[in-house]
C-alpha cells in the first residue's frame, strides 16, 4: 500500500447489465489517469476469469481460472467485463499512471462442470453441517471439469470428484441439499468458521483444500496468473469457508516466488464479530489484511438509528481498525451490502459522507471506496428500480486524503452526537493538516487543536457544508463547527 493509499472497488454487482455500461476493462484504461490524479492508488477489479454463466457471470460462479476471456467456453469468448487482451491492457494502463491492480480471487468452489460422476454421499443439515440425516446414497454430481475448448493450454489439470468434498445438487435425484462426500478420507475442513457447526461448505462444488493436488494446482495457477497479468495483489473471496492454513501457505509461496515484488492481499471474512477476525489473523500469522466488517456494521447501525440516538463516541469500538489498524481495509459498503443482495446492509444516504470521512481522513486503516458511491448507479432487481446517488463530498475527501491528511492525529470523541479529530500536517506535504467534525444530532461546535504551526491561519469547510471561516489562535486551537446530521472538513485557506 502506498503512503495514504486509497483503494477503489471498481465494480458493483450489476455492472454491465445495461448497454450504458462500457466494457469494464476499457473503462479502466479510459479513467486510470484521472483516478490517479484524484488520489486513487489501487483498483480492486472483479474476477477476470470465465464463470459458469459466461458473459453474464458476475465472476463468482467460477468455471475456468485460466480462461481470462480467450476461449469459447460457456457461450462466449469474453467475460462480462471484456477479453483477455483488454484485461492485460487495463493492468498496463493502470500501472503507467501509478495505480496498482488487485484481482478478485475465488478459490472456494467451482461451477458449471463439463460432465457428471457418481459419488457416495450423505446429506447434512443446513444449520449444522456436522450432523447427517437420511441414508448414505450414490449421487450423480457435476464434478468433472475437462475444459475441452481450452484443450490443455496453460494447464492440463483436470478436476474430478476427488478434488471436492461436497455439492448442493444430486442430478440423478433432482434434489437440492448439502451432500457431503464419503470415502477417500473425505471430511469437512476443520479450521474454518464454526457458523452452522462447520462452514466449510458454501456453494456449488466445494474444493477440498486438504487434497495435495488441489493445493498444488492453485499455487501453480496463481504463479501463472501473476506472471501473465502483472497484478499487484488479491482480494480473497470467502476466506472463512476455506482451511485457514491454505492462504497462509499460498501467500508465503507467492511472496517467496516474486520477491522483491510486494503482493498485497485482503481477505473477505464476513463477520461483524471482531474476535472472529482477530482469530483468523492469528491463524494466518498476519499474512493478509481483512475487510473491517464490524466497522461497516457500526456505520450501518449509526445511519439507521433515529434522532441522534447512536452514541458516536462508540463508533470505532470493537472494530478491526481500532484493534489492528495495519490489517484493516475499511469500507462503507460493497457489492454484497448493496440493495437487493444477500448480505444487504446499505448505509443510509445521510450518513455516508460521515462514514467516508472516517475511513479517508483518519490515519488508521486502508480505505476502499465503492464504485456506486463515487459514480452513482441505477439498476433493476427484486422488483425495484434502484437509484444509488454519488456521495456528496466524496471527491473532495479523496483529494484531501491525498494532499492534506498527514501528521499527528488528535481525537475528540467526547460527546454522544458530536465528535471529531484533527491532523496536524507535516513538512513533507505543504499546506497539509485538517480538522474533521461529525454530528448525528443537531450539530454544533468544538474546540480542537491543529497545532501551533497553523497559528493565525484561517480554515474553511472544503465540503461547503458550513459557511464562514475558523481562525487558529496562537496556541494552535480553533472552534470548528458542523451542521446537524452532517460532516465538515476544515482545511487551510491558500
């Protein structure tokens, strides 16, 4: 991560569903320079390989990891976002303007097999996967992956039932259930989330990370992918469903292979319990960062609590950014929390600017901006026409992070509905330093210190939410103000 780095999740679940959306890889090329100028230092892009729905697949129904939009598989050559060459060109264009690229990697499961196989299995309860019900039975499963159209290019590895430990569909029975494979020493992986008793199984054909051929092939693929694409890191999908030791070893291997290139990694462990995230960091020996899901939950709760009743002094309590800031990637929303998605937990519009001020203008954590919050989007789903407007002031806050959010941080979390902090600035960034004030109540003012180096200087609200100016006294203090249910970011006049 670069100094004051800012990541952007450069897609959302419904991107490409309308003709108004250009090919995403082409859009990266077109906008990389402007994003870099603004202060975006990394883009998290969606899965670039072929999914089971071909050109219609968002990217998480993984079929062939080696098909980056090159082979006529699943009804199309290109993926939803473009072709292989377009993807490689997008990475190159981003690198030319100093932006890193993080690929979304989905290794938990595979889908869209080429043929069926017969496997002995047992049904397990959805709410507790350690308990079986019914009799053992032979089922016909979609677990044979031959990739006939790729014909062995890049890898001759073929996936079969031996490489999986469960499925959710028995073709011969026409039955949907969670089927656990029996024989061959099969069992659910032990070091995974204990939700539902054991949360190894998530969907489709679940990879058996205890199988040596699986671990070897996934390491071989990752080495090939980095060499081929030149990406700088990964967003790792569904890590709580995968043997905790797997990514620890996988990342250790890749970082050794590509030393001195730094390979960034952030895992999606979707839990609002910070203790679960801490346990995962411990078991993976800090090899990756994690998204701060507890912080996103705190933003959501604050935004949905009426009349300023949420205690803003507690906003950062029990969050990853408070306890382990070096391993926290902070978010306000993402493609899973957006309206009509399974994990929908959309932060309400009025609080979004406050939440972005927290992740962008404080010194802790690595912030990730969500595409719809910057660009605004419209889409149809769940019987609704959804309109998500750009977050007011987001552009200005990203710019302020790039230019001004440096130096000593002083916190003023001393009032239930009026909190703030200051950044003193430093000599390496001329004009740096700022003051931020948030209110989920009626608003007001607060005396805060920005440092005596700013004595006699005037500050204004770069967001334009509060009029007037603040003059810093000889001791480095000023009385900063904010409107009710709003945020003000006070920066020095030039």
